[in-house]
């Protein structure tokens, strides 16, 4: 087992990882930018070291600075958290070349799943259903038109490399496809340095269902339930829950089978998430694999009573998974709300600044993962995530009631947040019903505009 680990991240996920490492008796090193010198994760770690200026490119994405910090502090491993370098195959290679363990999958697995076109080919060969679409990168608008006409409109254009919703556009006819294809090429070239695109059939009203997996170096694979992440805006998740209200036991078995086949197809190790699209007929299609810890991993943790970060560390150190599908059974229901520093009434515009007053929710079966505190200055340079509120209940209705109570308790003054938005979301009849989210966000946002007079 490792004696010292560097956490190459910031914010709530850095604190989340540091807490588990401390429980395991492992010393920790926090890295921070100049903008994060007063961030809470620097106080909780055994040591902390500045790695650059505020810009992420000069700090949290600066491989040389992070490796130097690791060598100076004599760590044995690096945990990347999520975002930044978590899915950077080159960074995993650099760690290996410096005899530092990367707490995550192999660089090869990251590369394979990072190329969305290649990932589709691998899954199709492994017998995992994939969404109808292009088999290779689509090089120009003429190829795009041929594919769209073959599979039928509407279609969605996606970046072959990268993610985060960049380069994703829906086209309903030839004219829109041509203009959007060119626009997407420009966008992904700037964002990822690679203009490669592919095309899939767009399925309105589908659900976004993902499966959490753990896999060790002996080939053991454990599926830890599914999460429903269907409530999204601009392809960014807003709320997640486990289990899904629309997946029955029969569908669940099929889903876990596909996830296990996907993991084995690339000899994957460590924690990962297989993301599927579930159409209105209950059929599943592979979308992509996230080769890292997910933002929404806490809902799985509270339902299965397993510390996923701890298992990541154990697997990387060479230990076997301690659990089996028979020894771990889900219990109850969990919901997570992502609380962002955003002004919902201004089209979710980021709202950085000083927190002048803070009251965190608590009480039975409520978990809050956060890095903020009273007087904290939220910097404008990074993701706007402030906190994740996770509520557990014996059933979905109890989890909803507990989340509603937690959001009522949660108070942040000085900046705009998405707390009011989540209060409406969690109480909306369509959410409570749980089986159709297709118009949910539109109804909430239209209502807000009427209330505010916008």
C-alpha cells in the first residue's frame, strides 16, 4: 500500500480524495494554483505546494509542475480526481515513466475510450449494442449527408475526441446538418486540437443511464448499480439518482452484462463508468466510457456502502476487489444535486465572488461534498461547482423528501447559485413521477422567466 499520494486536483473532489487517503493512513500532498492558496483542500492535506498561476493551463493542467511537485515531495502515487488530467493518457504515461503510480486505468485504456469512434468499434465487436451512426470519422459535409440520410433524421454530431458537450449539435434536415457540421469542426479544433467528428442517430425522449464498475488486475469485474443522469442542460448533468426509476430488474441484468463485456473487451482496471442511452422501448445503446471517477459517484457509494476512492487506491496498489455481486446489495435510493455558482435567471451565467454567509444542510442521511466556507472567494477560472448534496432514503419518495428538506436548509449569500432551481426541480410533478423528463427543464425555465418577468 502507498504511504504518500499527491492529489492532482482542486475543490470538492480534492477534499473528497484527501479524506479517504487520511482514513487509510496515507499521507497526502495537495497542489494548488495562486488563485486557490486559501482553498480548503490545502489545509486538510499533510503538505501543500503551489504549482502555478490561476490559469488551469499554468497549474492544474501543467504536467511538468505536477510531476515536479510529486518528485519534490517524494510521493508514490497520484490521484487525478475528475476533469483536468484525469483522462489524459499522456499524463498516465508520464507518471509511469517517473515510477509514480497513476490511480486510475492504464494509459492504453484511456486512449482507446478517449477516441469515441474507436470505442464504438470495440464495443460493437464485443457484442455491446451501439447507437446507429458512422463507423469512422466523418471527414466532410458530403459524407455527413450520406450518413444522415441513411440512418434518418434527426442526427447528432459529436466530437471524436474530447467531451463536456463541446462540438455536439442536433440536426433535423440537410441544410442544418451542413451548417452545424462546419461549426462543430471549428469548435472542436479550438477545444481539443482535433477537428474529427462522427454522427449518431438522435433519439428524443431517451434516458441517460450509466453503470459504475470496478475492475482489478486479475480480471475481476464488479458492477455497482446504475445511475440515471437524464436531467441535463447543454449536455451537462444537473441531478443524478441511483437506481433509475425506469430500469426494471430484467433490463438491469442486461445492462450489467453489457457493462461487464465492455470492461473485459479492453482489459480495463480501476473504477470506470459505462454510459448508455435507453430508448423509449427500453433498449440500451453504448455511448461512451468515462475512464475516471465520476462527479456523481457518491450516489452509488451511499446505496452500496462502498468507498469507491478507497477501492481505486487498493486496486492500483495491486490488491483484489474485496466484494462480489453476492456480497454487495443495493439498499434504498440516493439523489444528488449539483450546486453551482451560476445565475439561473441569466441563462446559467457563472457567478464567482465572495460567499458572505453560508449554512450547510445536515441531519440524517444527508451528505454534502464541498470545499466552500463562510468568507470563501469563488474564483472565476474554473468549473462553477460549489457543492454536491446527496440525500438517501429507503425509497425514492423518502429520498426526494429528504433532498427537499436539505435544499431548504442550504443557504449561500453573496453569489448566485442553482439552489432555487433545484428546489423547483425536485418538487416538480414530472420529476416526482420519474418516467418522462423530456419537457421537465423547459417547463421549469419558462416558469422562472414568467415569475421574474424576463
